[in-house]
């Protein structure tokens, strides 16, 4: 079982930047992927970004392409989401998740963090 803890959320003005971090502990998938999802009030959880174990392959939702960058440090068991040019519509609780294979489907991720709130003011 992988335990995940997100940090780095907060309040930022539109156009600003935030860097989310996700610390993993416990048993780690030897070839596991990591994903970021978000859920805004009244909306379903949606895919944001994902990264393969080797960091060679990354996926992004169309809404964040060119603005967000996912990365990982397997030595430190960390995953990051650099968010630039933030927009009010990026406001949501952001979740880190772990899966045995790279996927954009949230039901294929077996481990989830508690989430961190990101609020973008206009």
C-alpha cells in the first residue's frame, strides 16, 4: 500500500504559479505511474496530468497543456505539479494518485492522497 500526502496548495491570483508536491511512503510500485486529478465544487473529479515511472511519458488534460508540468524524483519518492499561468477555473482540490501502469482513468488508480486546495482569484 502506498501512502500519498499532497502539499503546496494555496490562494494565488490569476496568472500566478504554484508548485504542488506529493510525498509517497510505504510500499512503492516498482514500475508505478503517478497522476494528478482535481475536483471543483459540484463537479466530478477530472484528470490533470500523469507521469510514467521513468518520466519518459507524460499525459496532460487539454485544459492544462502548456501551463502545467508534471515531474517526479524516484529517489525521494516525490511527484510534483508545476502550475503556471493559473486561471480561476483551475480552482479545485488537487489529488495525487498512484497506479501500477500509466493511465488517465481515475478508476485505475488504487491509492489516493487527501488532496490540497488550490484557489485562483480573478
